[in-house]
């Protein structure tokens, strides 16, 4: 009888050991997962916002004449400036107008801190052609050089540095629907550029009192 029981006891002990180690294995496997795979994880650090750190007195924008323009209606023209969001005309002037509107909108509440002048030089403004917009859509590819100078002395405080401000360009039926709702290509690119310059000229704030003050300003971007 004892001889028969020994194999059964061995099996039961093995099963018990496996059951006991399962939670440890699961915890080990979970620790190897990415944060995204583990699901939402609540932030434990202090809340952060991006708050304006300059008093912007002037923004000087340039769109160099050397930037090449293409009016070719192909999927991806090789050029520096591709813009079909307005009737055919002086594309350099149209891009200048877009940047002026966006930069003014992004900085108009920035009136505290060191007084500065901001230099913006457009390096690329490659939107989508008619062929791309009414089929697959794409990207409004925008880049500009940014330099921040002391308003009194002209001394460089930041930059020059290249800023990338790409935005998704809707395509097909979605593009048509957005146009009908008034969300034109110009609206999209101005919105993105305004957001980009606002972020570039802001700094992280974590002090609770400063966060509270910053959140009352329209130029603030909440991080957490």
C-alpha cells in the first residue's frame, strides 16, 4: 500500500509547488511588459504645465525667396513650398501671411518675463496637392528656424534651432467633410504653428502655486 501511495504523494506535491509559484511567475511576466501593455498607470509626480517665459515684443518672420515652389498636381512634388489651401498666387506671400497669423495667435498672451524679439525663418512649408488631398491625405510638413533675442540688446538668448511642426492632412471624404465644416487647410496649419511657437517659448512649471496661476492664462499647455 505504501508503495502505491508514494507516487501519488509526489504528484500532489508537484502540483502544489506549481500553484504556489504561479503568482510569482505572473508578477515576473507583468514586470516585463511595457507600460502601455500594463494599461493606464496613474501619474504620481507633481502636476506640470508649460507656461510662457517671455514678454514677446516683436516677431520677425522671413520666407526666403530661395525656397522652391511647386504647382505640380502629383502625389509628392519635390519642392520647399507646396500650398493649395488658397487660390494660385504668390506662394511666398501666402506662407508669410500664414506664419504671421499663427505666430501672433500663439504669442499674444505672452507678456510676462524677459522682453524678447523672436526671429522666425521658414525652411519648409510642404502641404498636400489636390491629388493627395482628395485621395489618401498626408502631412502638412512645416519647419522653421527659431531665434530668441533680448529686446534691448539683440543678444541671442535661445537658438537658432530648427522646429518641426507637422500636422496631419485629411484625405478623401474626410477632407471634403472638414472643408464643409469650415476646417480648411489654412485653419489646420495656423492652429498647428500657433501651438508649436507657444510650446517653444514656454517652460515647465511644477510649483503648485505657479501651476494654479499659469492655468488661468490662455497661453498655457497642461502636461499632467
